[in-house]
């Protein structure tokens, strides 16, 4: 495993890419309403990225080994979809929850972030899952500083999720990011304290836990991309791109309307 330590110049470019990715999520928020299709949301985001920001949507035609090219500019994962949902003709309805995952390329560098959105009024259970997942992401981020380990991040996330009977998806993880969409290291959302890679200033990676209200088992849909919960339970995910600084961390995917860091409410 080779982890690229970013230079000051690269970090500044990553700050720009991260902010721009977050601004796409700011832009699309008012459009996430009952009756809109996920394909319409994709079209709006694509237009905003390419015509307003002059950025490139990284998912479009992205084809890792063993996959057909991804056909859209964002990922939209609704209700029991865990990740990589392909936008299409599906109309969102009142009570749905949807993750919108955006990665832009700006000046060759990638900014990657995702948020959960409520369509109309969610159920109490759906809201609780989304709020806990958001808190779990931030608890993981709060573990980041030089000398700590990747396992510390995963432990904090897993401990909170499992303390309320939820489960952490283990097949997908965070990742290093920069000139490439996916770089080393892999950032697991479960683990043990003091294990894994030791963190150093200049590392940049994503923290993006996927948490299921039911069991952790997943199912691959025939489209080759969409992942759902095997037991049809709801799933939630949030994602930030984070820089390890000299004395802690800096979240790079923040913008004017990004949700603030939460006050921790759940006991782990």
C-alpha cells in the first residue's frame, strides 16, 4: 500500500474540489421533493457541474475493473439502497430517504461527498437512522489526527451503530482521493482501536459509513452497480473528504449550506 502525502499545492486544489462537490449538494437540495425522478436530479446536477461550475462529474463513465461504465453523473440511493444507485425514472415519494453522492473533478483533483435527504416528511425510524449515521461519520472524523490509526475511525463508527442495534456495511469503505478517484488507503467503517495505518499530516481520504437499520447483509442488483440491503431494511450514508493536519483534521467538503457538525446525542 502506497499512501500519497499531499503537498501544500495539492491540498489547496483539494480544498477547491471539495467545496465545489459540496456546493452541488447545496444546489440540488430544493429539488428533492415528492414526484421528482432520480433521473431529473441527475440531469440538474450534471448541468450545474458542467455549465455553472465547469467541473467534470467523476462517476460518469467511470469503469473500475469488473464493472461496466457507470452511466450517470451522480449516485442516488433510495430507502433500502445502500450505495451506487443509478438515477432513472423512479419518482420519489413522501417519506422516502435518499442519499445523493457527488464527486467532481476540478483542475484534475477530485472532491467526493454525499448527504441524506428527506423527501417530504420521513418516518421517525428513518429520521433516527439518518441522524445516527451522520453522528457516526463525525465520531469517526473526530478520531483523525497524526499518530492515530485507521482502526480508531472504524471503531468509533461501529461502536455507535451497533449500540442501537444497527449494522455497518463491511463490503464498502472510504478511500484515499486526489488525482485519482480512489487511492490508498482503504478506510473501513469498523475495526479495533490502535490497528491499521498510522495517520500522518497530508493524508486525504473519505469517511463514508453505510449503516443499515437491519442486518448488514447486502444484495447486488442486476444493473451491476446498485447495492441494497438483503433484508429490505433502510440504509443511510453520509460522506466527507478529510485532510489530516499537523494537529487534527480539516473537512474539505464543506460549503455554505452544508449541515453543521452535530451535537452528539446518541450514547455508545
